[in-house]
C-alpha cells in the first residue's frame, strides 16, 4: 500500500482538475488538460529511463539519479540494492584475496585442474616441486607437462584415497607425496607435499634397526656357539673352558656397552630430559681423563696433558664427562701402539676448547661429515676389533648440541687427527674463589 498511495493521489488530483475544467470551460479544455498531463508524464518517464539506463551502464562513474515521487523511490531502492551488492562483493573479494594469499603461502604445491585436466591455477610452491608456472602454464594439459608413466597411471586411476610417492621432476633430491582431491562438479585439486625429511627419517629408522640387529647378531652368535659347545662337551679341559668363558664375557660386555650407549642416546634425545647447569671443573676433569687414557692404553701410548686455562664450564657434569671421555677412549682405541695422544684445554676468543690429538692413521676427508652418524665406521672390521659400538661420536654430538657447543674434526690421513669440543663463550666461566688459588700444572709438568 505504501507504493500506491502517491500515484493514486496524483491521478485523483488530475481527474479532479479535469472535472473542474470540464464544468467551467467544457469538455475540450478538460481533454486538452489531460493530453498535456499525459505528454508531460511520458517525457518525464523517458528522461528518467534515460538517466536510469546511463547509471546502470556505468554505476561506478555516473552519479546515481536524484528524483522525486515514484521515480525517487525507485532510484533510492536501486541505490540501496547497489550498496548491498558492493558490500557483499567487497566481502567476497576480501575473502577471495585472503584465500589466494593463504594458498600462495601454503608450503605444499597446489594445482587446480578442470574436467579436461587443464591447469586453471597453481601456487608458487608447485613451481618448486613440479616445475609449473601459473602464468605460463594456465590452460595447458597437465599430462603434457608431467609425462612420467607413474604419474599418468595415477591420474588415470582417479583413486582419491591413494597417494603417489615419487621424486620431484625438477629436483631429484626431493621426494613428493601426490594426492588428488575432488571439488566442485568436475574439478580436481592436485596436492604435492614434500616428504623428503620423513623419508630420510624412515630410512634412518630402517638403517638403525638393521645396524642394531647386525651389531647384536655377532656377539649373540659367538656366545650361543660357545654355550652349545660347552653343553655338548662337558668334559672340556679347564684351559679351554676358561678361554671360552673369557670370550663369552667379552662379547657379553660388548652387548652391554652397546645397550648402555643406546640408552644414553635415547635419554639425550628425549624431550623430557632437561639440561640443568652446574659448575664443571674442566682442568680437574682433564687430569682424570688423562689417567683414564693411561689406564686404557696400558703403556702402549705416550699421553700428554696441556692445560692453558683455569676456566670452568657451566653445564651438565655427567654429560660433558661422557662426551670428553668418548673422545679420549676413541683416541686410545684407534692410535697404533707407540703413538702419542695429547689432551688439551684452552681458551680462544672467549670460547673453551677441549681437544684430543692422536698420531693415528687419520681419516679421509669424505668420511669426516658422517663420523657422528650412528654406527658409521670408516673401517668396520677394525672398529669391532677395538671394541667400539659405533655410537660414541653420536653421543658426543648430542651432548655438545645440548650445550650449544660444536665438534670440530681436523684429520690428515697417515698423520693423525684432532677432535675438539668447542664450547661457546657464555658457558665458559672463571673458577670459584676457593679454586682460583690452586696452582694448575704446566704442560711440561702434566706430560705423561
């Protein structure tokens, strides 16, 4: 009813005026008046329609029409509808921009394919993983760009629950997991995820299990063989029995050392194993390590100790003792008889360095980056002969990493090696007041 009252009132007013003219001047004057009113209405309507058409053609450039009466109501409601549409379009545009920015930032490669398997859109990560470019390859058939047989079979299968694991076509060092996700009526989303680290971890897990199994198989076989021998020959001479028991004891201790090292690594890698700092008397520890080296060597090597600093460390005493002890025992284990081993503790540019230098056979440069890997050995047979578990340097690396330190390895084949644990300046601290009065042994006094 709100729309009709105004035109009906105008029509009633016109008819009333026409009746008055008819009564006053006759029917010809009344018809002339009505004809004039009709012409005016038609011209006004044409003008308003022209303004409306011009505005609708260019709503962003032409000002909205302004009028009174019924046309004013129409223009007002159209403007109101236009404002709603602009607000809705703004929200949609903002949401679309946010989605596009999010898709651009996603680390996974994303490619939208239409029903014909043509590329509608792809994000920057798809260039890194699949070699696709959104501007260059839009509208191209993905089959023409990625022609690997296993990928084409994956597309043909259209199994949305299946994932394809393959190497990146642009970087063979990257392993990808590809998956198709349906959306809309005919479109598909191809997602490429980098799983190189997961594959590497899985490979490390498989290698770890294989290495542990291999390391345990030999001593278990030896112990089992001797047990069978003793069971089948209870009357063996005492000397033979003693020899067999000694060998079984050696292999049992080897397994025990391996398990101890595995438990140590597990504890160091545990997120619940927090690092609690305490003062560590490195000069005193170095003297104890020298005595330990002499005990392990049994006179087969010359052992020296050089202490050029009285500084202590802030860290975990047990872990640092274990790491430095591994460096010392490795030097004794891999240095031939008659060689020399030098232990040193010094400060340089604020950092504290504990180094172990030997005159062993040295290590080729290609082996050095892998020495801290679990069970990695330059010479497997020789390592087993010396009783190593293959985990010592892995433990050293974990301990030093927890303390913000690093392991520096310098080696020359045929001349020897130097393994240095370098602690950051923030962990190096002066000795307590009661210790500062002690006299530290000079290098020539400490020589073994």
